[in-house]
C-alpha cells in the first residue's frame, strides 16, 4: 500500500491474537442494519495475483454514477472491485475510475470519488449530500455502517474479520482537540499527513470502527456528512475518537460538485 500511513494501515489490517474471549460479531457497539437502512452503502474489495477478493473498504453512492469514499482505500498494486447493492444483497460488481482530491499545494487528502463507468448500471438508492448551511455540532448523533466484524476481548484488544451482514451503529460528534493533541506524539509520521486535512471526530462509549469500515459514510438526518478515515487507536477499541473527512468543508464540497455535476 505504497505511500499510505501506518495509522491508516492499522484501520485496514487489524490485529491478530491467539485467544479470543467474549467475541462480538458487530461493528463495535452496533447491530445488523435494518433492510431499509444504508442501502446506498457499497464495498471496495481487492485481490492479489488472481486470488479471492477481500473486503477493503466501504463507500456511499451519492448519485447513480458516483461513489464517495476514502482515498486510502484505492491501491493500484492490487486488482480492485467495487460492489453496489451489498445491503441487503447480493450485490453487483461495477467498473469504476478513481478521482482524487489534491489541494493547492498538490497534497492528497483522504477523500475520493469513484466514477461508475458502466453505462448499463442503474442503481438509484443514493444518499444525498449534506445541507452545509446546517453543520454538525458536538453532541449530534450520527450513524455509521460497515461490514467489518468488530471482535474484541475484555481488554478491548482489536481482532478483525469480515461480517456477512452490514452493521449499523450510532455515535456522537465530539471535539477533535483531544485527538489532535494525541496524534503528533503517538503517530508523528501520520500527523504530517493528517494535520492539513479537514475532519470531524466521533466517539461514543462502546462504539468504534474496525478493519474494512474506512470509506463508509457518516449520516445525519438522512444526509452524508462525513467519510470514515482513521481510528485514533489502532490496537485497542473504544478508547479514542475516530476521524472522518468533513464533507461540508468548502474545498471538498466544491470539488465534489464540480467533478460529479451534482446540483447542490
């Protein structure tokens, strides 16, 4: 995963241990999504050397032709596959072309659009872009979703494996300052990449993200306000806030609208 940071790799790769106690087969603190929930959710899967396709990330269908996800989810050294309609399933693989956001200093941010290039695909279950006249506030309850099975021990040590059913969980918007204070010391190399980006932070007791949840949406009032980007602690669950790319940041929203042609 050339050029990707250690902190983000922790979100993808998970941790392996020998003894598992009190396994929870859910997005940590979540439950099976209802049939009518999160139907805009898509999967990004990868394969190496004609091997099986493994879960890499999630994403959100924001128009019949466009998916919004995290930039670190795309790896050109692997064969990538994008699957629509994974909930309730069975899902339809589609061909896509990635579009990355670069700022005026030519720095990549962890937000990406995937353009569906197959003209015969007509999947209409989309999630609207946010109303940025009404930004998220601390304490707002938002929904996250993903297919990463959040298995953890009593010690909160992360153990990851994929779950068949899409998992939904509610969490809360929190102040990012604690996470910003933590990252420069805990992950100095990653901080150089993350420090110039625009993120929201979310945390709730007993709720967290796991392997494969990157790229999934942060939803409030039925609109997409964030993109799952990174976890604040890669080895232990539910001890630090997670970071999400802020879709309402003006330069991100301007880029999304210009690239996709979606009308605000």
